[in-house]
């Protein structure tokens, strides 16, 4: 149905990006409720779009935490927002996931600096007092090349997603979007996730070599 009528095929085991069997699960409620648990770093990653028309791109956000040598998906969202609503959503999540509320040594709100992302960054800094970090994705190649960097974490079984829990319906929706890449109708969730992974790597929060920028032939083995 998804492939024929929605032009959004979702292979049962995954497409070229990741395989469902490589996704590890964890108990998010237990981890977040543990007062002794401290994240090494948390990245609130945004791939932004302003238009709300049916055929317009969506805005996507994912929050990824790093503990030791593993990465954990803590939250994800995707939808269509105009500029004011987008700024409100970014500000809300930045405050909700601040160091005052989340036990983490470092928390960064990262927004793709291409296209309209810089407008969001400037607005939030000027009117909400929220400092956001700009990220230029083209420094790390195409969407597929950036996705391949992230894919290594899954094949090494070092990327965790919340278990099947009705409290986190966004988890399975996000997995489905990842499995459809690069043939699915949307790639927003993959873009913001790969952005978070690369940011954590670049900031030295994970011991992994992302390799040369703009690799001519991206190979997963070269990234590990």
C-alpha cells in the first residue's frame, strides 16, 4: 500500500541506510527517571522548513544523547510549521531539555544553517535569549554520505531507540522513516538524526573518525 498508493515504500527489514535488526532498544522512562544518570552530551538537532503546504518539506527534530560509546534517541518529532510556530517549538524544546532539567554535561541546540535555518537562529538569539549552533551539512557531503556516517553506529549496534512503548509513539514512526531512506517520500528524520550524530562526533563527544569532508566514495567501512 505504502509503495503503490503513497509512493512511500517501507521495506520490512530496511533499505540501503539501516536494518531494523541493527536497532537496539532501551527503557527510556527508566533512564530518565534515574537521578544518578548523567549524559555526556545531548544534541537537540533541527532540520527546518517554514512552508505548510501539502507538498512542502517538513521540519524534523530529534534529541540524541551520548553515554559512554553509545548514542540514544531521546525524543523525535516531524511536522509542518510556519516561522513563528517553528521558533516557538525550538524555544520550548530548548528550555524543556536544558541543563537545569536534564542531567547532562553539555546540551546543544543545533540547526541546519542552510536555507532558512539561519533566520531561526538569529530570531531566537535576539528575541528569546536562546543560543543555537549552526550546522552546514554540505561540509560533510550529500544526504546519503551523511546518512552513511550515521549508519555505522547502527551496524556497530551502538545506537539505541526507546522500546515499544505507547508512551513514545514517535519512536516507531521515526524508525519507519529511517527504514524508508533513501526511497521514502521524506528524509527529514534522517537529516536531523545524521546532523546530531556528526555534531556529537565533531565536538569530541564520541570517539569516531568521520573521515574527510565531502568523501568522493562514501563507504561505511571507512568511517569506523
